[in-house]
């Protein structure tokens, strides 16, 4: 090794040390600004909580018996198999802008081994249905609805809801979830906007902006806000279904499964905001996934 080679080797050491120091300081700065950046993504949502009350026919609920107009049948798929009520929301309890504030919003799915999920077209309302009744007929009785229900089969019950539960609503603010397809672009935009000089260093590893304990993954029962997934967001750039209409997570209480999507999964429905404003629920994405 010549003298020139020795000097070259020495010069390379400080350069590496400087790079590592920069990376470490960038990661430390991310921890300091992470909450500040995430707060800028906050949007209103309603957190839902399951209760052990016995909801009536017109009440908000998960599972159980849903309102059906006197002159209507229980929703069916194209083969004539009845769907089951996943959830019913009393819209008077929803305070979010653009959502209906009266009537009932219902989510029905097929009770089969994939809970009505269509892998080829997740908007085709055949094995799932989203229905809205602005002015339900309050004279309809639960007995009348039960008389329309087909006799249950002896097949294994794979429905994700185990029983029937009431719902409570509470308003809050939700920050973008790390499983939302918009997460990376949103974080990059905000960091470059607020920290233009340090941006490239801060964004060397986008995972640094995710919560170490996974608290920002977007789970829970909710209306509006940001979704959660155990696999990936079925939407992508350019998808017009930009509002989380409803999300129902797996829910275990006192060692009993109240809701279970496959292996501790999560289910969600998405709609375009303009359609939501117009109470047009014909074009909705239905998705669920699990570990």
C-alpha cells in the first residue's frame, strides 16, 4: 500500500461517520416532529363502541335484526340467498358533515366462508348491500321482519358478528393511518412543506414516521376518519372512494369474540364524497382482510 492509498483510506472514515451521524440525527428529529406532522392530517370522525344493551328494531346496532319496510323483502344475492345484517346506524347520532343526519343506514352481507366479499369486483352489491331509509316506517314490528327471514340452515355459522350489540357514538379527530394508501405521499408533502431544508434527511426512511407500537394503523369501529387494514388498502391513486363510510373491527371482550373477521381481521366500506352528500349508496367498496 502506498502513501497515497493510506491518505485515501483515512479520508474515507470521517465521511462515513458524518453520514451515520446525519442519519441518526434525522431519525431523532422525526421523533420530535412526528406528532406535529400527523396532527396536520387530522379529520373529524365518530368512534363507535359496542354495548351489551338490547337494541330495538330502529336502533343503532351491530348484528341482530334490521329494519325492513313492510312492502320489501330482506336483501338477497343473485341466487336468492338472504343476506344478514352486519350493522345498522341511526343517522341522527351522526354529527359528521356530508353524512345523512336522519333515517337508518344499513350494511348487509352474505353469511358464507368469505362474508360476502367479491374478490373480482368489490363494489358489486350482490353479496353485500348498503341501504338507506330516510324515513323508516315506525309502525313496522320486529315480528313482521322475523316472519320474512328464511329458516336457518344447519351449516356452520361463519358470520363475523357473534350476537347483537348496541352502539354508542363519540366525535373526535382522526390522524392518517399508516395503512392508508395516501400515508407516504401525505407525509412527504407535509415534511417538504414545513421542513424544506431537512426534508431529504427526514424522509430517508418513511417508516420512521410510523408508530413503533402500531397505534397509528387505523383500527377500531368508526365512521369517517382513516381506515385500517391487516393487509393493504384496496384503493389506490385516482380511486374516487375517498370517504370511510363505516368500519367494523374484530372485537374481543372479556375473552369472548363479539366480532371476528377471519383471523382477527377488519372490515370497511368506502364511498365517494359527492355520492355521500347525495345519499347515493349504490357505488360503495366493501372490503375485509385478516392476518
